[in-house]
C-alpha cells in the first residue's frame, strides 16, 4: 500500500446552499441533517470521505451570516473559530441567483 494522504477540509458558504447535502454525498451516507430550512446546522459536523490513497475529514459548518441575535452570533463564532484547525476550505455557493439575503455581510 502506498502513502495515504489526509487532511481537514471545511465546507463553508452561506446558509441553505447545500453544504450538508454535499458532505453527505462525499461521505457516502447521512452524516449531517438536511433540510430546506436555513440554519439547520448549528454546530460543526465531521464526516470522513475515504479514497484509495486519501482520507478527507470534512467539516460541515453553519452558514456565513451577519449575527442578528445570540444564536446566530454563536453560530458565526463557531464558523470563525473553525478555520484555525483546517487544511483547506471548500466554498459552496448558490446557483439560485446573486441575492445577498438578510444575513449578508456586505
């Protein structure tokens, strides 16, 4: 067996763009809850994707947002702190349009 490569990859993006769906697909099973409601993921969720010569630890994060209350403030702190322990970031965007939405940071 050859050298096995591994790393931590944050799956990041705005709320409700399909981050959890992507993590589930890459891991080959249900790791994270999936809903059509924004803000379903409130904490980091870890999933493992294995290949012949690699292993990825995927970190499903809450969506980027401007904190508007205590809950969204804590969720954003989780996102911000998560980048300290990550080897790479996979940014997931929406193909539904360029609307900035109510949680926009711009």
